[in-house]
């Protein structure tokens, strides 16, 4: 019972990050682009620069987690440091000082919140290796982490969905999400600090040069880099879908008043999918479960492409039904890959520990998140800039945009994720390590 409670508290650490991360794509970027007047191009480029700058902090954070430990703790002090960072960033982003909002304001605010993300995420994932030292336990723990991530996403989607019933104000929705993050971050982080076991790994503390050498080894690790590319492709496709979701619902479906409720349905059904993909991961293998999930997502996108012409001839009520059926089936795949990828990375960190005698879990997770963040950075910048500067799409016109620009929007929304999922599914299916391989290495 005690271990289950500790695992739940551990998993809950992700809630403020998920609660802040997903709305940045779905609500904040369109909010700053449209209602605060910065425009798609400016917001896209600021987001890319902010996210790309954040990429540089992950390897440093991985080194810091592995190197600077307390006598009995490797992780807790880093979580403590993240609390004021997250609270400051939440205030700036979700309660913007309107007269001060410009490109520099958005960049600084994004940089601070992503610095907070880095502090928490790298530390959090590294901590899982301490709490769950074997194949199936790690799968279960990181699946629970994803459950709590989805729960946070449901909460932050439910907040604007409820607000949407009373007012269409995007500012009210953004503020509502901000209150959730501002309260949950310090409460959950402090509970974890005082409740979860931790220990230091003094024997492997090295210099920054040692950390650089470790990263050089990672570049040569084919199994690790295969999973990194898979993570990058899935992050890019899912983040692009999130960044364009409100715009697509408004400009293609002309159903902006249902956008938050559609997104809520998407996340609710992802809970069901998470359990099924986890079950396949345990019964078959983690990497094949990810592959099946990617191919399933590709098939749903392909069906939506084939049925798009039929959809355009539907009346309003039929479009509403089509929208909700589509997001429900597509949402089934959303949560599947993330915990399984993280669990496989944990397996590779465990293998490295037994083969090299070094616990570099912080560094290996920072290596993965560093490259994955490139996908996050590009997912809004590329489509936003292309839509506005190349295809003539104007976010403030919504459904009144030209048909040509809306066609470009739809094609970008479906064909890019389709391609990414197919490639990711193929690559991850070639992962050669399963449970028996890991156990054999540990028993040597």
C-alpha cells in the first residue's frame, strides 16, 4: 500500500507540467497570436526560438542532476528549486500584463516556463530509475505517470470547456488554466519532496568533461538513437496537431464553440487507449505496442483524409457528430507511445549502468528530451510561418479565409502527422531489446 501511494505521488509530479504544457499549444499560442495581436508568424518564431534555447538547457540539467547531489538525495532539491520558477512563469504567461505584451515579453515568459519544465522533467524521469529498477515495474510506473499527465490535461481542458458554456472569452479560459497550475505546482511538488524515497549515487559523480564523454557515447548508441528519432517524430506530429487544433476547428469545421469540448473528449478517450497500449506493452513488448499505436493513428488519419470531401457537404449538426467521432477515435492513440518510450529509455539507462558501472539516468533522459524538444520547437513555428507568410492564411479571419489557404491548413494538419507516425512505427518495430534481454544483462 505504501509503495502504491509513493508511486501515485511520484506520478502526480507531472501534473503541473502537463497542465502547463498542453495549453501552450492549444490555447496560449492562438491567444497571443490573435487576441493579443502578435500574429501567427511572430508567435511561431518566438515559440521556436524559446523552445530551441530550451533545448540547450537539457544536457546541462542532465549533468547537474548526475553531478550535484545531496548526501542522501539525487533529485529532491532540483524539484524544490523548480517551484518558484514555475510559479513566476505561470503568472507571466497565463495572466499577461496586456500593456507590456510584445515579442520580448512572450519570449522571456516562455523561456522561464521551459526552464522550469527542464528542471522537473529531467529530474522526474531520472528518479523513476531509482523507484522502479526492473522492466515491468518501470512500465507500470511510467504508465501511471502518463495517467496523471492525462488527468491534468483533462482538468485543464475541462476548465475552458466549462467556461465556454458561459463565455467565449479566450482570456477567461487562459486565466482558468493558470489558476490550476499556480496552485497545483507548489502543493504537489512539496508533497513529493517529503514523501518519496530517494538516494544519491556518489560513486559516479564526474566532471563536466565526463558528462560530455557520456553524451559522445550516446551518439554512437544505435538502439538509443532509434528511440530518440521515434520520440522526435511523435512529439512533432502530436504537437503540430495541438498547435493547429483550435485553428482547424474554427477555420475548417466552423465549430469554434465546440472546440474545448471536442478536446475534452479527445483526452477522455485517451485514458482508455493508455490502458490498452500498456497491456500490449506488457503482454507482447513495449516497442511493438508503440508500433501498433503509430500504425493505428496513421489509419485514423487516412480515413479522415478519404472522408474529407464527404464532410464538407454536411450540415452543422452532422459536422458536429463527425468532429466528435473523429477526435474520439484519434484520441485513442494519443497517450500510448509516451510512457512506453520513457520506459524503454529507462531500460537502456539500466543496461548502461550494468554494462559500464555508471548511473547516468539523468544524462540519458536529458539527451532524449533535448532532441525531442526540437520536434516541439518546430511543431508550431513551421506551420504558423508557412500558413501566414506563404499560404496567405489569416488567423483572425477563421472560416472566412480563402478556400485555398484552408486547404493548405487541412493538408498540413493531416499529411504531416500521417508521415511521422508511419516512419516512427516502422523504426520502433526494429528495436531489438525485450524483457528477456534486459534480465540477461542484469544477471551477468
